[in-house]
C-alpha cells in the first residue's frame, strides 16, 4: 500500500492514527490540532503542530528506503468522527488510565 503526502496529511488532520512499524517495534503518529498548544505525536514525542510537514517527510523517506511499514489504525474504535471529537475521545480515554 503506497502512501501519498496529501493522503497522510489529510487523514492525520481528520483524526486518524498511523501505526509505523520498524524492525525494533512500532509507534503511532497522530495530530491533536485542538490541543493547547496544537501538537503532532511522533515516535512517542509531542512536536509543535508546525512540524507536521517535517514528520510527514520523515515518514515518507523511511518508507521509500524500506526502513518502515505503515498502516492506518482507528483510535480505540472511533469510526469516522470529526477531528475534534476524536481528540476529545482520546483525551477522555487517557484520563481513565
């Protein structure tokens, strides 16, 4: 399955999570544009929202080199919700843990 820049950006902004699998494990990438401050989560770290393009470049480069594989995952069973709803659901889930 190929990944295009605009597809990655659009789906991440829509609230979907991307699982990135490496030889050593996996991690999820997602965007929380309604957080204060807005953030991009990548490799277990929060980055400023303005870094989204750099994160996408890094993922696409790693895919091109064959270093990673990716697949879309639904955050805790959330189906096609608006980004803000997905963010709020994830935040509520995190408070339960």
